[in-house]
C-alpha cells in the first residue's frame, strides 16, 4: 500500500510522503514511520541514487527547495543538548473544531492550532549537532565532487528556475528507467579533465552567491580554520546519536528545513517576549544567536540517514552504504592494486623533483602522506608518522610552494605558519564558551587524515606568551599522542585525533617528531631560484594528478598484516643489531622501523610485510640516520 | 491562601470549581484561605504561615483536561468509603499522609554513615530527632533521604518519584501536623518544607528522557553558570484607583490576570498593580554540566538548566560539583499570538528541590554511597571473581600499560600506588592525617617510555593530573589568585596538585623543575596539605595526592658509577619522601632484546581483539581500582604487624653491622602502605603476611636499584636519606683526620697556602684526593673550629 508512487515522491518531498502516510494511518502510527525510513535507506543502498541528491556543499542554499531531500558532507563540530519535541500532536481547526493528529518528526515548526492539552501528544527526543563542511577541504575535492554531481544530475545545480519542482519530477523518472547511467562516473578512472571543464563554469555560477552569503553574515559560523566558506548546518538526529562522535566526518542525508519562522521566532524572542517571560530571557543573547541562528544562514537538516566517511576523496569509488571496509579492500584490490607500484615510481620522481632532487626525502614524504593512526594501544597511537623536514631553503618562499603541491594531492590540508604572531594569537585548541554554550572551534579541530603543514621557517626570534606556550604544547601533544585536550574551562577533555603533521624547518624542529630528515638539495644554491620556479611551472596533467590522488588515499585504506616468519626474522634482526652495538638501536628505533616497514609495504600495494620490504625499510632508515649523523658533524652546535 | 496553591492545582479543572464547592472534609482542603487569617496566635499549624513552593511548579501547571470530557477521577475504595485520589495519579492524600507520618515516627537507620546524622542516636527514629532539631534551630526544612523512604515503604517511594508535585505537599502537611502536635509551642518562620533527596531515578544527565518529565530525579553534575537573582511575582497586588479597594491575584501559568472590573465600585479598568505590595519569590537559573567522568569518550558534555527557588538561590557557585534532586519539566515554546505555528520543541529544565555538593568535605560519607551506584551488581560480581583469582596481582600489573614492555616491578609498584594505603586519622593524638598515598619516582635513560607510563596512569585514574616539570611553575602546581573577569572578585584558582586530590599527580621531567617549584612538594608529599598565603587569602588546601614523577639523569645517560642522587641531582630531602624509586634502564641483554622485539612487533600487527584476550580491559582495571579504593580499607592483622616489625628490625640490622643506619621510620611507613595496598589488590580487609612479603620484596627491589652504593656495591639507604653514602661519609672523615695530622705535623704555622696544603696532602695519601674531597675536609675542620679558610690561605685558630 505504501509503495504506490513513492519512488517519485521521496526524492523531492519526503515530508509530503510522511504526511500522506500520517493522514492515511491516523491512529496506528507505530509502523509506518520505520517502514518509510527503511524504504528510504533501501533506496540509497540499492541504486546509486545518492548521486541524485543535491548536495548542500555544492548548491547554494537558495537554489534548494525547502523540505526536499539533500545531502551534506560535513564534520560534527559541536553537539548541543538533546531536545524534546512533539513527536505526535493534535491540531484543532478553529472553525470546524475538528481534531487531527500530526507528525512532528523531521520538522521544526508545527502546524496551526496545536492543542497543548491533548492526551495524544507524544513527546520524543532528538539531538542536535552543529556541523560544518570538512575543514581544510581542498578546492580540487570540491570541484570534482560538484562536477560528479552535475554530470549525473543536471537539474539541482543548473536549473535554478523557479519551476524546478516540476521538472525534477520528470528527471527522476528518467533516472529510474536507466540507473546505469549514474554509475558510470564511478566505474573507473574517468578522464577527469572532462569533469574539469564541465564543472568549472557551473562552479563559478554556484560559488559566487554562496560566498556572498558567507561574507554578508555578521554571525560567527565557528569554522575551525580561518577563512573557510560554506554553509554550516544544524543537523537534527533522531536515533542512535550515541554512535556519532565529535569530529566525525559524515555524509548526512536529510530533509532541509529553512522555514523563515525559525528566524522570526528567534528575533521576536530577543525583542519582546524576554520581557514577558523571565524564564526565557535566561538564555543569553549569545546563546540564542548560536542555538537558533537564522535558517537562511544555518539551515536545519533533519537526518534520515548518515554515512560515515572514511575518506573524502571523490575520486575513489564510493563505498557502498553499510558495507565494511574489508569489502572495500577487495574492490580496490582487484582494480588498482597492481598499478600501485608503477604509480609509486611516478610520484617518487615527482616528489624528488619537488624536493630539489633529494630522492630519500621524497621516499619519506610518500610514507608520511599515507600514514594513518590505525589503532591505539592504551595511550599509544599506532601508525602515526610525523615527518620533520629540516634544511628547507628559506628563499623564494619554498615552503609555501611546497605546501601548494601537497594541497593539490591530499583531500584536506591546512597550512599553519608558525610565526611568533600566529603562535601567540591563534586559537588552536577548541574552547567551551559557557556564555553562548558552544564549543568555540580552533585550528586543531580537524577531520581525520587532514594534512597539517607546520611551517617553522616562519618562526623568528622573540618571546612566546602564555597563549603561545599553550599552543606549542598543544602541537606537541598532538604529535606525540595524537590527541587534543579541549578546554572546558573547569576541566580539560581529551579528544583523540588522526592528523598527519608535516613540519618544515631550517634546523631540527622545536616540536617532537617521529622522524626527522634533513633535506639535501641536489641543486646548486645559485640555481635554486630557477629550479623552484620550474616546480611551480611544471604543469602536471590533471589525469596524472588524479592518479596520484587516488594512489595516496588508497594506500592509506589498505589492510596490513605481518606473517609469523617475517615476525621471527624481524626479531632476529633486532637482536643481531643490538648485539653489535646496543647503543645503535633502541626500542624506539624499532618502533619507527616497524612503522616505516608498514608504510613502505602499503605504498607498494603490498598488504603484508615481506622480507624485502623489511630490508628496504632498514636500508632507508640507515641512510637517513647516517645523513643525520653526517649533518650533526658538519653542524656541531645542532642538538 | 499560599499553602493552598500547590495542592489546589491538583484538582482537575480547578479553574471551573470554586473552592467552596469542594467537599470541605476532603484532605485537599487543608490550608484553606482561613489559615491566612491574621491575628491568630502564632503557634500551631494554622498560625504558622505556609510558604509557597515554586519548586513544585505552582507557576506552570501540567496539561489539564477539562472535566466535562473526562470521567470524574474519584476512585472509591471499598474499605474506607469514598476516598479521593488526586486526578491523574493514584495518590490518596489521606493514606499517603498517614504512611509518611508512620515513616517519620518509625524509621531508624542503625547503620547510617551520613555525616548529617552525626550526633543523633541511630537507634531512635531518625526523622523525629531531626524534627526536634528543627524545633531548636528553627530552620523549617526537613531533608528526607529517598532511599530511606524506599526501604520503609516501596509503594510510597514509587508515588513520591512519579508524582512529586502531589506527594511532596502531602508530606509537608503530614510533617507539619506531626511537628506542631509534638512541639505546639515552637514558632517557625514558616511551615516546614520537606526536601527529598537521593532519588534513585536517574544518575546521569545523559540518560534523561521524555519519560522522566514531571518526575522526581536526582542528577549529578558540575555547575557552570549561575544567573542573577530574578524576582518572580507570585501574587499581584491590585488597588482600585477610584475606591482604593485592593485585591490579590495569583500567578497562573506564568501570567497574572489583571482584574478588569473593581468588585467594590464596579468601575472598569480602574485597578492598578502596586509593585511593592505584590509578593515575589527569588529565583535563579543555574546551568549544570555533566561531570567529565560520566561522559562517553568523543562526545561533548550535556548541559541542563536548573531553577533554584527561594532559599536555594545562591547555594551553589560555578565550579561546584552537585547532586541535584528536583522535578524534571518540559514546557512547550510559548504560543505567540501573532503566529499560528510554533516551534515543536519543548524547553526542559529542572526545578531544584535539593542541592548536595559532592565536593564538600562534610559530604565525604555520602560520596561513597553515591559512588556505589556506579557499579552494577554484575560488575561487582565480575570484580570479585577477578579478585578471587590467586594471580590477580600479576594479572593486574600486566594489564597496566600493556604497550610498555616488561618492567614488571615498576608496574607492580605503580599498581600499588593506584590502590593506595588505608587512610588513618591520628588527628586526635595530634599527628594529623597519616599519609596513605604511595609516591613513586622513576628515573632512567631518556626514551625508556617513562612518559608513556605516566600518560597511561594519567588516563587511568579519574582525578589524575599530568604536568611537566619544565612547563609548570610553583603556582601552577599549587594555587593562584586571580581576578575573575566577570565578578571582579579575587578568586583562588587551584593548580595541579590540588586538583588531583584523591588522585594521582603525574609530573614528568621532575628534574627540570626549578628549586622553588620543587619546594612546594615537600609539604604535599608528607603532610598532604598545601598552605597558601596570597593576596589576603590564607588557607590550607587538601592535596591528598599520590605523586608519580619521572626524572632524567643530569648527564643524558645514566652513569652507573654514580649514586642516584648524583645522577639526578635532586635534594635528598625530597627523594626520601618517595616510597619507591625505580630505575628504568636498558638491560642490554639478548634474551631481553628478543622478548622486547617480539612484544613490539606483535603490538603492530595483532588486532584489537587479540590484544584484549590477552590483557584485561582498561575499563575493568579502572573499575577494579575504583571499587577497591572505595570499599576496601584493610587493617593490619597481628601476624602482619609482627612480620612488619621483623622486616624493619632486619633492615636496621643489615646496616648496623657496618656501622650505619639502614632504615628509618619512613621506610617502615612505606612498608605498611605497600602492604595495605597489596591487601586492597586482593580485596582483603586484612593485611596478612603475604602482603608484607610482597611489600618487602618490592621495597627491596626498588632500593636495590636506587640505593646501591656504586663504590661498595651494598644497598645503602643513607644515599637517599642524607644524600651521601656511608662509605663516602667515612672517607670524608678519614681525609679530614689525615689533613689534621698533616697540619699538626707542620708544627707552628698559623697560616698556610691552600694549594700547597693540597699538594702536600696528595703527596702523603695513597688514594687520589680530589679537590672537592679536600674542600670538604677543610670544611669539616673549620666546623670543628680548628681552622678557617679565607680566600687562598688557611689559618689555624688558636
């Protein structure tokens, strides 16, 4: 009975559907709702329909239809208190006195004439998350994901005509009949240059207004990183909110609610009702502003379904909903694993070029970029690989150019110049603001696997003040334990994170690191400038770039194991090395070598450690250490 | 009239029934308007004014249904004729009152541990004694522990939890009748109010859900913000501008209906509100946040709004940890006349009935009671099963920081530190509190995962603090005074040591600390208090914290040829305050290397589940420790004390053979603490000889590591207690004597050259004489008043 014409309905106006259902099954309101949600989730699973849903990330808010289904790729920045709402309520028509049951789920505002004294009112609970777009998401990610979308479904982003509603119905019908069409962009490495050209002009069109809204706002949208743009969103979660954690990255599918009534309510409360009711004026103006901002700026999204994102690289085949990572590995294994070694060669030569001809440093850079905290043993994070690239030339803004290259390759990244001013003034650690009752974000509130580029060459002589010392300590903790202690004023709370930190410095960094490598440019100082500019000019074909992007994201997602024989030989090796010279290798060195071996295997597309890889890991570690000692001799005053 | 309101609203459709229409014999009519009649003698129930209870929600009423569409809610009980129950509940006022009075008259709690009941005869009815107290003190508040009600009458308890709004006023009535019957002559400011606390409904803010609305709940949390005092009008006073006739209007659902017509002169719109004759009650908004311990990882804390009324206003300050008992409320967003649709969200808050600060000293007794609920019965069962295992000590110690390899004894030491000794109070004999916490110092080569161990401990204990010696100043450890930006008042901000009261303070890089900073530790590590005298604030704070410190050797590598003191350059006064000092050194041994390698490699490839099989879960360990710390307080058995005495005598004996003191009372105290901690690990209430054995062993192990004299190879406690080994001291004396002889041999020379004397001594002695040694010898002789040293010359004194 339910599946009449829902297929057409559900995309555009899920709420209509709910109301239809609510009306038809007035009193037995138990089963229909779960059925509807289940149905919807099935839809998402079975077909590639998720590409049909317009995304809040790409389409400006005012082109989206209220109460329609949208998706949003975001990070949970803050969690508000749970709220109680009228799950089911009764309305009385003032003229006819007829009563009617209505459903309050997935809605912010009730219908007219609510009977507050009705015994049929059911109070239910929901949770609100404050979500922001993934911080530091690089432009290429946005570009590609929006172009994917436009190709699959032209309507949401291009047809801005008010008559859109009707047309989208038709489009949906089209899609239903030929679902193959949408799968196409994911079938394999499509030629992305096409996407590029295609998406570009549209993007210009879409981006202009969205940036306008952001700049026009007097409201602090609380983005972790300065200069971020994009909509933030209040996501209402109806079930299982315990499974979400702060800083999770999600793709939320939900019903967009931008009812102007929301903002009107907020305004009015400021003005008049505070006089009427002292209880409601208890919420400070700040709190009001934060918790009920105008819907035009911060839309509400009523979650129907959320998909955790293990990565935000749009080039990787999207993970089937509700499937585990293991299946993902199988999918990848078959397609691209064989190519990995060859791509590695290419990327190595590219990095060697970028790092002024230093192949060893390039090798380590690859390892760093694919590192990932894959597990924690009590307090010890395993798999982190913070790289300290010392000896960076300070001329010709090398570090900045270097960062631009990384930016082109990883899905999200952030450049943090460790200048004295930045260190003393920036807010790195999120802090709870009890007046506004929200978590004020800081630059270290980042999604998993974000690349944080610390430019220590920017550091000059001077004094760190209290904030500065605290910031440096926070960075140190981040690197050593992969955690950030959020400041809750009366106490601190520890949040684990998974951030790849790359430190570029002249000498050894003042921050701890897992691995330090001193850059040895093969380019004469006189040609430095020239060589540097050639890096920047070197136009990488975008297909090449995409290959690199896929490679780096994928190597990180692979599973890894060590067989018993290799374990044995590693142990033997360690004992032997210690026998020769106990000072030469400590437990810490073994820790690092195991991480290097792991990353090296993964970078070659091998999912278990082989004897060769272990030897190779030992070899490059030895090269690196001898270089460090060499450097120490040359530069005696180095610590 | 006032007393009426809270009960009055319970009558369905009270808006349409005039009070005089209700059967006057009904208990509901208690506190009729006549009770407000002025001029009656101020004694007895009727004479004492009732005070409104806004905490019970007379301001906003529960949704009401008009009587016409609902059957009249009068239930008839066959045995007692017609009896009224309050609409929407199953509460019969009469029965309820009777039951409560019986409870008050009969309830005894012989095993009460509450501090509040100190001084009361526990075998007499508890609450009658409290009523007596009220009659003496005149503070008309009766706090009732809900658990008592529950154990006395479960049905009454259920009603109290489910219908607090109806039941509490009934309790009020009951208690007042009883009180004025007993103490007819006492005069109270207003009628006694019952304040139930410790409702078992809810413990955690996170678990509040729509079903708790309008029920009595108790939640724990931390106050984060309090508002200014808000005067809330309870009763408006109107006066007619024409005829000066005055009338009062009660607040109904947050509104005052202004009378349009004067009843006296029939003029319309002639009544004006007179503010200073209206009745106001105090109200305050308090924001409470979940305590950090209650929170699941990776989520942000929830907050709840609490309204405090009347005398509960300003009872709590931001930063206080409180248990709040109150009624959970949800109020729909106000219907706006200009708008048809409203937000479908309710506002929730708690009307506080009772506050209980959990961090206040007087509440320690109950604190433990509160913690009891953290453990479900299943959990306790698991823990007890674990405790019954013979190898529980080894199991627990290997579960501690499994990622750190070996160092079994260090882990065992830390495990005992986590449990701690038994707290003893000797304040009556003038010695004050006895330290129960075990202090541990780890020293050793850099990179031997000391910091990791500290981090682990810090994450394991609920009140742990982690600081680094390099980054902390004396004030950061103790407390500092600052100006609060909001109130402009001086406030005391506590530092790491105070914050870790009852916990563990982990101090990394202990050796990098400035002397100034270190000096504050002296008091903390033995007396367990912190004295502060700053900016006019003089106080002594509790700092019953165990210190776990890590220090690096002065030369980046540990020098085995030097003593511990020489290696880490810490004053011996401080070192002697550590119960256990461990060295974490690289053993440099092949078998060890192999095991280490195996351990590390498996760390990197074993899956999470495999690891969990091998080791205890961190959560279990946490609970185990918390349980033992709360419930187990072992006492020394006869046998154990004999063993301890023997151990101590043995330790003294070892030294006396070589003419030195090898143990001090401090060592004995350490042994006792360690033995007690070990008994706690076993969940044993008695310290037995196996505990003493382990304490002895561990203590000896630690001493062997840290107090071995590198010159002789003997364990020498004086290295730690005086900073110098006995051999070294002996040597110093010998040199001094040799020097004296040398000078005496020189005959009558009042002054000598320093350098020449040194050369002479060197020529005479068979062993090498260092300049330091020579200087010390000179100083020793100077102390004997034999000579003085001025610059480069040495002068003999007469």
